[in-house]
C-alpha cells in the first residue's frame, strides 16, 4: 500500500476493501466471512457490507451455502487490459524468453511504481526446481536486484530523497541495512552496469538485475533469478554477459 507520509488518502472504506481483496487473493482456498473478518481484523458486519458491495460490482463472488468468497472474473479483464497497456512487456518479453532459454533460469520484468519494483511479467525457469515470484507483487528497491539497478542511476538528490523516506528493514541476513554500505554498493553497480541480489531480498534466491533506461527515461528493469544452490561463478559471468546483450536488444526498440 502506498505510504501516507506526504498526503492523507481519501476513502477509508476503499482501503478496507483493498485489504479484503488482498486477503482473498493471498489465500489458496476461498475464505468465509468469518475467516476474512478475523484475517483483516475488521468486524463481521462491516466486512459483510463491503463484500456485498464488492459482489455487486463484480469484484468478488460468493459460492456455496457457507458463502466462500473468490475474486471476481472482472479482474481477468482488468489484468489483460493492464498488461496490454504496458508496451515494455510487449517489447521486452520476446528477448527475455530468449534469455530464459539460454540460462534455463527465471527472467523477471519489473516496473517502478511508488518507490517499489512491481513484477510485471516473467519467463519461467525451465528447471524442475524453481522459485517464482508473484506477478503484480512488489519488492523493495534497496533489497532487490532490479531495484538496486535502478537506484544506481538516480541523481544524488533523488537517491537521498529515496533513502530519507525508506527504512532499510532487513529481509534476510544479507540485506543492506546501513545507508553508507548501500551507497557504496550502488556506486559499484553504476560502474559495472548491473546489480546483484545475493540472498538479500529472499532467502535462498540469487538475482542479477539490469536497468532499462534510455534518454533518462526509466522503462523498468529485468533480472535473472535462481535458487542459490544452482549458482556458481562461471554461470554468473555468463548470465551477466547474456543479460547485458539482452539489455541492448530491448533498448534498441525504444
């Protein structure tokens, strides 16, 4: 959810509705009214009123006598429309699919939104053991390969503004939590042109990220990610080479 440090958001019921929708979407099985109320810590009468409105609008649907709640099919249309509106996905994915084929590892496409990386699309790993991020999910810039790749291109003023309003909360034992250490890391990333997330954002996951920027316009970023047990120096060097080649191919189309 967006930070509310700079301005006050309007519409408390909308925020509650989003909390309910997020709760439903994060579960593998459809919850009941009681389960939703407990999970979002909102009273059952209030949750019921919101669910009834959401159902009327097509955002949720209820099934069965106990009324288990699912997300509505309208999100399929919204999701398809949203994906099509991002030209970067249409342009980049053929090249990212090719990169996945060459590395056999997952290749992720992200965009920058509200100081976070939103996972827009993905070429799934062809390996039997893989770790896939959730499409539409968000990652911190300071802890992810795509995020650090973009942060390294920021001006000093932009970077200080980001760091002043961002708590460097540890996500793993390797997450950068010291401002000066992160700044040194970003300087190195700027010099080499790519970023490494060495188990900094998620336990057991190694990523290499590349920024997609042209004429000072940030289009997004992409990363190669793999379980750390499948990573070695030879692979990393090859992935960096292939990633930078892919970066050039994508940017040539903007």
